[in-house]
């Protein structure tokens, strides 16, 4: 499948195992970006001339494609720069209504982008942050959730798939528990949207955030999905052109959702690229899922044969279904070798893996480790890539000892 990705075609030796950080881009996505600039480039929502109308129609059609992909209505799709911006938008907007003593429930496995915005809000407003613990197997301790949720809990915000442990969290169950307490349920889908079929109504959450660049799309574009009735009640957090319906020297009134949350000229080309990425995923979804499942199982099996290496996260293997029971990534530590050194040695074998905290420093602190090495898989990887990784890891042990 490497042939679908121009960068990999041009770098035949590269073994790219860092798709959890960002995916490589298929030709369709690159073509969509170029096509927009060559054939439709104009600002959206503001020109009476034909080219501007063409750009606006394409931009709004892309919104429909993305909405359909996650089972949403098109007005519920807000374009942002990515997961981080989506979660910051929520913290800023929902935060306006929170008062001292209100509680926010997160988990110990959150990426910094689903932790720091809430931490800052908590400091500013005197809120209480609570964390669902991670067990020694790397899953959420669901027995604790009922004890942690209280009448003061206003928000439960959870990652769908951990970018370190690979754990797939029980969102449906968490949404039910959050709603029973009168809280909102937010899902960070950065690591899940290109690996699991997502239907926001079936998940039962209130908001869902994801990034284009982790799902074969361009950087600088992402989505915040929210239930329409909730978005309508919320205040925008950025002000300027396009997000208003009327402005006087003294005041302004907001546009309807979703535009109320899209101040200024959006990343129009990025939206076209994201829609192309969604079409790419839809066309290949079954195949991608089956392939990623096979690779993840193979990687877990092969990597675990290396001595003095500890794999993080749950060791769930095949249940016979096509669908992943663990995200397509394997993070691990190697006794006596710093993760950065492992990543550097892998680089000598033209293998791109990530070493460090993966923006989840508190989770690593809890696990008592100075970071980890992470190999993550996508459509273009093969079992041979994993075999080469295993050889490089064995070499790392020889070199360092
Ligand atoms: C689970 C998770 N949440 C959020 C993010 C942040 O995504 P972005 O940097 O695209 O905003 C990442 C990125 O690694 C992630 O893995």
C-alpha cells in the first residue's frame, strides 16, 4: 500500500512507524489540496461572484462528507485547527458556565491536550479535577468511576484510544454514567477516528474532537463535533468576521452554528484535504481495519519476544472480529536503555519511531518510567517493517550493553 503515499514512494527505505504522531498523506489528499488552489481558490461565505460561490459550495459539501462519516448533522461540525484547538474551545466555552467547586473528571491516560486546558480552567475558577485511575493492565478502573462522579461533576472528558497504552476506552458506559450525574461527556478521538468506525449517536457522547493529520488528512485542520442543541447554547470563544450575524459600534450578534465558532477565514484548503482523507478512509476502511489488526497482533507477538523489554498497555489479542480490540500502536520500555537512544538507533535503520513522553507525561510518571518508545501502524505498513524493527531493537540492546 506504500504506492498510495507519494512520500513513501520517494523514500523507499523509510519504515514509517509514527502514524500516531501524524499519518503520511495519500495522493488523493495531496491532489485535493492542489485542485482547490488551482480551480476553486476564493474566500468562503462572502463573495457574490461565481468562484467564491464554488469555493463555498465545496467547503460546505466537505462539511457534509465529514458529518456523514461520524453519523452527525452537518451543522454540528465545527472546523478547528485540530484536537487541541477543539478541546481548548470546549474548555473556554463550557468553562464560562462553571463555578467554584464544580468538578471535571478526566483519566490518568490523557494526552496533555485533554488535560492542560482543564487544569488551567480549574486554576482560574477554583474547580476540582479528578482522574479515573489506570490499572496495572493499562485499562481504566471502571469500579472507581461511580465513586469519583458526584453531583458537582459537570464534565467527563476522556480519550477514546490512549496514544501510549493503545487502550480503547468504554465510551458508551462512561457517557451513561456522566449523563446520570447530569454531566457532559467529551471524547478525544484523535487516536480513534481513523481506526474505529465512529457514530457519535451510538457512542452517546456530547462532544467529540479529532485532527485531520492523524487520519491521512492535512495538518492544521480538525473538527469539533457537538450536539446541535448544546452548541446553540454555548458562547463562541473567538470573535471576528463570519461568526457574526450583525455588528454595531456597540455590540454584535452571533451567526448560527457552526459558523458562530468559525471566526475569520478558515483553513479552506485543509477542509478539502480532510474531506478527501475521509473519502479515502471510507473507501478502504474494512481493509485498513483488518490490516491494522493483523499488524498490531503481529507486533505484540514479535516485540514481546525481545528480552528485557516491557510492553505498555493491555495485551488483548484476536477475538475473531475484524475490529481492533486495541489501538494500532505498541509502546514499550527497554531495560537500561533510554527511549531516546532506542529511537536514535532505530533511525540508523531508517525506522521512524517515537521516543519520549508522547505528550502524556503524567501517565509516564504514574508508571514510573522516563518515557517510552512507540511504534504505530497504518495502512502502508507491512509485517516486514515490524521484523526490521525487531532487528533494530535487538541491535540497540547489543550496542548499549
Ligand atoms: C490522544 C490524543 N489527543 C490529542 C492529541 C493532540 O492532537 P493535535 O496535536 O493534532 O491537536 C493527540 C496527538 O498526539 C493525541 O494522541
